[in-house]
């Protein structure tokens, strides 16, 4: 099932703190999502697009899958969901001076890590979409201004303009950049 999507972007001015453009104001394209599909909307989308299963069956299977995915991840297991990705748990902790001082109290937080797979790799996703500017947004790393279309949620800010992966908001993202 070869799908082509439209990846919307905004123009954003940033001043990188490191790398070859450190301290220089540069313009970048940053991904935008212009709406969110909730769980029920996702279930309906699957049901309405040629699935032989009822909406209730899809809902139940996905709910069970999410419950079991969380159970396995919280038990320290990594779960590979076919071509979708490898799900695991990560943590942040305080720095301690010695190995002996590292305890459960050193753990400050936990987060979900999702690593993409070959068919969901950054380069494969790039092949499956076209890029299109979203609205008349002009922004800077100092807060920026917006005009034109509203209602979008900015995604992919931070260090995603380069070629390295970042961990953001508990998910691991790649940074293929735009060509």
C-alpha cells in the first residue's frame, strides 16, 4: 500500500548554539501538524477504509494492544511492532559522583522511546510525502510571530534541522532534514 502524503512546514528562524552555523540566524523548514486525530478517529479511519473488521473489534484489539504494550515496556522489555517501530523505556537521572551513590532515588524521570524501522526510516518516509508550505507563518527562536492560518501545532523544532537524531518529548526522532 504505497501512500503519498503531504508534509506541511513552516519557515522558522533560529540561531543554532553549536555546529557550523553557531551564533548565526538561519531559516529552516519545520514540520507542522494542522490537526490531531484522536483514538476514536483513528479507529473510525481504519474501519472506514476497507477493513473487514467492525469498529468495535478494531477498538477492542487496539485497546488490548496498548495495555499489553505498556505492561511489557514497564517490565523492561523492548517490543517490536512489525515495521512500525521498536518501543522501549528510557530514563533520566541525576549525575552522581560515584557508582555507589547511584540508586533508584537518582532516577528523575522515565520516557517512551520509539525507534523507527527500515520501512518507516526517515529516508523511506521522505520518499512517501511531498512538502508544502503551511500558511503564512513567520517565526524566530525568540518567540516569533504568526499570521495567516492558525490551529497548527509546531513539531520538529529544536535540533531537527540537521542530520542527527534527537530525543524529544519522550520519543526518539531522526533528523534527515529537508532536501
